[in-house]
């Protein structure tokens, strides 16, 4: 009996050794296979290919000429690249924007006036504007040297039968010229056909590539009409003024957006001395242009005393922070007669003109300049509204208006705004995924997630889909 137990035990030991040997051999085989796989790269996750894409490194306003520091090349997955995005900085430098471009946004061809595929005046009219033509001549339109893309002031001359007295009055200021005669801003000259190769001596000279066309309008002194971009209300005033008086166009310097309050010029005052300007805003900065609710908007306004006397000022002092919706009245900074302040105004209804006002910090000596920095706490969303600076001599004289006009968009922290003409919303975070909807420029969509350079958004009908990052403006911190 003991002998049998000993034999069973010995047999079990032998089986255990055999099993251990088999396991060891199998593990060796797996290790060798793993090494071969690693060496061959088999089983390694394939990374999606990346491509160069030109993106904006800063907010670029409308009608701005692109320069090198404004853009850079970024590597991103090919599936996230916008079909109309550029790959080289040289492809966009020198182009002029027809739509604003946000920092971090892919730079696409439809953002430029000279790169659009659409034809006709209707595609050159800015959003919210109307095109209205007026009659001109060399005398009434700056010697016929006004070209599409310029900005002008419209001055009406009326006789006493119309206005009760002979007068000239500035009706509209800083108005964009869309076309002169039939020449439209942003049109590209037709490409010249390439000629055949030519024989030069004993060498065959290949045809030279046609350079990229440059959008360059030329003056048309013989033109009889100019078409202006105006708001619907301005259109009514302009048409009425043309029917009842003579209109003249005053050409403005490039990038000059200042608007001033002017009294009509009367025959009785033509020989009166002109009132000298006492102060002038020389620089304005409003940032950020794309913000989310809760952010602070910072304004910096530089003022120069151009008179021979000191300019008295009042509070609040620079660096004072307003909460969106407050005014200088609500914060107990009422106007003091004769005091000077700077202010910020915006599109839409406001309780008072320039509700956000700041003093200089101290009286401004003759010839001196000062930069006033103020802050506005953004508490609710704003869909693409213009903000601008002004210079006020209290209580109600607006010495300068519409200086440094800047378009600002304020969105909730979880909302994306479509920044291209039409954006595809896909079923998945890939350009290979099917298109489930198309959203127009300016549409706001709640953000529910993000995968790499794709944002998951909720559509108005409740469905969810994905939009490429280059097609939207997302709040800071979402990129």
C-alpha cells in the first residue's frame, strides 16, 4: 500500500514537471513573437496623418491686410482640415479679409474678398447692409479718384427752399464704397492664357507661370455713379437727401474710422472762425474680440491735449471696472460741466450714450498724452456687436465718436458659433463621417464634447453631431 502511494506521488511530480516545461516553452514562444511584432511594427496603433494648415495667431478684423505675424502654420490631423484652408503662409499674406478671423481659427479662402468664388455685387455687401447708388462727377467725388473699398463721408448741400436756409450738412460718416460704376470691390482680373513654349537661340524657353492676380482697383474719373454700403435706415436718408439736394463725397484716409459731431455749415457762418480742437483720441484697443460670459473686456484709450490749456477731468479713475449693464450714472459718477472723459459705446439700445466712462486720472496739461485703461465685466452673451470709443466734454458734447470700432462676440462658456458661410455637421469626428446637417454663418450651437480637433455639438432639433474646429469660434479655453 505504501509502495502504491509512493508511485502515485512520483507520477504526479513527473506530470507537474512536464506541465511546467510546456508552459515555459509556450511563454518563450510568446515572448519571441512579441519581439518580432515589435521589431516589425506590427500591432502598433497607426497615427492619423497630419498636414500643415495656416491658422490665425491673433484676432484679425474685417478689411485687414494679412501680414506674416498674424498667421502661422500648425500641424493637425488631415481629417480636421477645412477643405478651403491654406497650407502656406505665403498663400495668405497680402490678402484682405472680408470677414473677421478669430485667433486659432483655420484661415480659409472664403474669408477674403479677393478669393471668393461668388460673383456679383450681392456677395460684396456686408451683413446687415444695403447697396445704394448715388450720382457723382469728378467735382463731387474727389476728382474721380475714389475706388471700391474706400471709405467716404456723404455731405448734402440744400437750398433754403428745401431746408428753410442754405446749408451744407454731413449726413453719413465712414461709409464703405462697394463699387464705382460697374467696378466691384474684390474682383480679380481674369487670368491671362499661357503662351506656347518659345524658341530662344538654341534653348527652348518654357512659358512662365502666371503670377497670382492682385486685386487693384483703378480710378474712373468718367464714372457717373458710386454704390455705397449703408444700413436700411441710412438708405432711406441717403435716397431722400439725393432727391432734395446735391450730394458730395469726402474721401477718408485709409483705416480712419473716427466720427465727429458737426454743426451744419450756413452762409451766415462761413466767415466765422473755426473752433480749434481741444483734444483728440490717438489710439484705441479693445480686447478680446471673442470672449465668453464671465470674461473681462479691457479697453485702452490714448488721448492727447491739443489745446494750450489744461483739460479738467473727473472720475471714475482709470482701471475702474464696470459690470455689463451698469452706467456711469448708476455707479454715482454724474457729469460735471466742462470735465473731460473717455467712454465706450456699442450697437443697440443703451441707457445713455457712452454708458461706460472713465476720467484721465488727473488734469491733462497742454500737449500731453495719457492712456486710460478700463475694464468691463461681461455678464451676458453678445452676438457680434460693434464697440467703439469716444471723447466726451461733459455733460453731453461728443467731441469724437466711433473711434477704434471693434466687433466683439461674447458667447456662453459652452457654445460654439459657426464662423464660415456654411459648416457641415457630421455624424462622427471625421471627414469620412456622413453629413447630418449644415449650419449657416453665425449659428450658435451648444458644445457637449470634444475629440481632438472636432467639437460635439447639439443641433436645434436635438440631434448631436461633430463640427471641425476650424469652422467655429469656440470660447477661450475650449480650443
